C-alpha cells in the first residue's frame, strides 16, 4: 500500500470520527451515522489495499 493511500485512508477515518463525535454531541443522528459510515469506508479501503499488497509480494 502506498504511503499516499495510507494517509488518505487515515485522514478519512479521523474525519469520520470527528463527524461522529460532533453528531453525538449535538444530537444529530444523521451526522453521527455519516461519521460511522466514513470510518467503515476507510477500513474497507485499507483492507482492500492490504489484499492487493499480499498478491504483489
């Protein structure tokens, strides 16, 4: 996995965590759920990159 991909995935995960916490703090369920979805997307992308790396080596 390239360093750029790792950084993008990490940034997306951190942004999702912030969005989830903001939604929780303000009582905005939609924003909270969007944050959780962003985190899941980041995790899935990370897993996909790891699978690609496994086949390259």
